[in-house]
C-alpha cells in the first residue's frame, strides 16, 4: 500500500492537472464561440452562392467548364484540414485514418503520384511519417483561417488541375454541425460536379450579362474558393469543439480520481492512527 506522503503528493499532482485542463476547456470554449460566429456568418453567403450555381446549372443552358473535365486519374491531390496542436481527442487521428483510406481507394495511382496539401501541423507530421509527397504546408490557415489565404490555396489547386499536373482533388475535413456533433467529410473538390438534379423551387429565368461563358468563368472558381474557406472555418470550429469536450472529460476524470485518492488517503490515515493507538495500548500492559 502507498504511504500517506505518496498519496498526498499524487493528490496535489492531480489537482494541478485538473486546474490546467479546466483552464484549457475555458480557453477552447471562448475560441469555439468565436469560430461558431465565423461559421454562422459565412455559411449563408456560401450556401447562397451554391444555390445560385445550382439554379443556374439546372437551367437548360449548356455549362461546359474546364474545371468539370473528367480525366483518367493518374495523379491525385488530397487537401486535408487538421490542427496545429493536440489534446483534442481523436480529432486528428480520425482525419489521418480517413486520409489513408482515401489514398487507398485509388489503387491504380502510385504513392509518389499522390500530392498532399496538409492544413495544420498534425496533418503534415502524419504525411511525413507515412512518406507522402507534400506540396506545401499551411499551418497558418489552421490557426487563423482567412479568405485571402484560402483563396490562394484554392487557386493553386485549380492551376495545377488546369495544367494537368493533377487529375483529381479530394478534400477531407470535419463538417461542423454543433458543439457535440462534427461530421468527418471527404468530398471531391475537382472536377466539380455540374450535374445537379432538378430541385423543387429552382429558378431558371436568368438574364445573363455580359455573356454565358464569362459568367461560368467567374462563378465556378468563386464557388471553389468559397468551399475551401468554408472547410477551413468548419475545421477550426470542429477542432475547438473537440478540444472543449476532451478537456471537459479530462477535468471530470480528474475529479473522480481525486475522490478515490481522498478516500484512500483517509483510510490509510485512519489505519495509521489505529496502529499507533494499538502500539500505545500494548506498551501500557508491559
């Protein structure tokens, strides 16, 4: 059985850990509220642009686009959104696992022909460990997503696709639904799907200015940039939600452990006092 001093030292250690996890939970909660405001403020705009594109494509007008060209897949790019730091539960582990699964689905593509665009240190570390080809690292987007940096990343992907350096782009991220619900999502970013099914209430009476071709040239790249920025915002909010929950669980577990240690300390102390009394009583009979 551990001594009273050892138990007391462990209690102090658990209390210190509990203070740290509680503070981290509060910090993550504050960051989550800020990230939620960013997501809720941007999604209506992104959804509105997507709706315009869908309505436009549901019209009877032909919509050819260089970003919709379907080619034989020989080179694949994967854009994965992870975090820069840990202590967020299985957030990064699930992303890395999904990345490996996504690469494995392209059996005809050689490993050296897979290019990864890791957003976040944890994604970059996993790619280096797996020996994957990294195009560039985007740590700052994971820390503080901005539309300018997300647009540059989207432009890079679109440029590589137009050049024929890559034939398909996959995007892996957590779709943020609420604090307690984040959905791991893997979408095909390029080629873009222009075959939307007719939906109830769609509008097709567009007056096109200046021309159909110019609208397509501008609208599709704009929607693609919005998709990258939206994924970055949702990934950031999902990370903070996962860390908040993980730190709450760690704080609760520390509280449970403190109760067990306190009970063990009191039992050991009571036993120690009882033994001392028995020694005193035994000595008085000698």
